[in-house]
């Protein structure tokens, strides 16, 4: 539902008609479907983690259910509330992979693609939520995070094959907000 809200609420004039929207949405769905679609599983973001006495605690976990670990990782690494540099993301991914191996969990060859697809899905969900909450519900402060989310989404989409139309639309959206 997040991707649907993203396409309805935010890009507006980038998609001149419903066919343009449908074509891009089908490409996204096709790209995910051809590679094993990740599911939306959790609301795992920086604002839902607190540190107290040196320990990390989750404070909003009512939506937790089984799913891809890459989704949680993507949710944190591409969180629009936190501006991580590429080197910081790479370091955290390396740390994650090392802990997985240390714990006897094999990381298959599709890890990077799964992580990107999960990040794409999470960012579209966030953009849909920001659009709905900011434009429909009037909570304008959510719109402050749109630019960061669009930049991250563009970065991710540029690394996934067969999403050139979405990449182009995101580039245009980024140019409009400059």
C-alpha cells in the first residue's frame, strides 16, 4: 500500500496520466516479482529504538512478524530520519554480514539485491505515509523528510536493473525540489 500512496500523493505532475503511473508501478512489481518479492514486515526505524544505560530497546514493535531480515536492515540504513553517509552504510552492512557469518547464518548471493529491493519498498512505504500524513491529514512536519527519502530511493533504484523509468521520475522529482 505504501508504494501506491507514494505514486498517488507525491510525484503528481511527473506522471502525466494513469498509464504512466501504471507502467512504472508494474516495472517495480515485476522487478520485485522476478527476484522474489520481499514482504512488508516491520516498522523498524531509528525513532523506534532508544538507548538506556548502554542498552538498545525497541519501543514500537506491535507490527513485528516473521519476514526478511534485510527489510529491517534496509529500514535502518535508509531511514529518512537519519542521514548516513555511503561509507557508514557500507561499514554497517559489513558489520551485519560479519555477525551473520559469526552466528552460522549463510548470506546468499542475492543479499545485495534483496537489501535494495527491501530498501526500495520501505522508502516507498515511508513516502506514501509522509504524503498521506502531510498532505491529507495536515501533519506538515512529515513533509520535511520527503527530500531525504526521495534521494535515498533514487540512489537505490539506480542500482536495480529495469527501473529506468522510475529512476528518471525520481530524478525529475529531485530537480523540482531544488
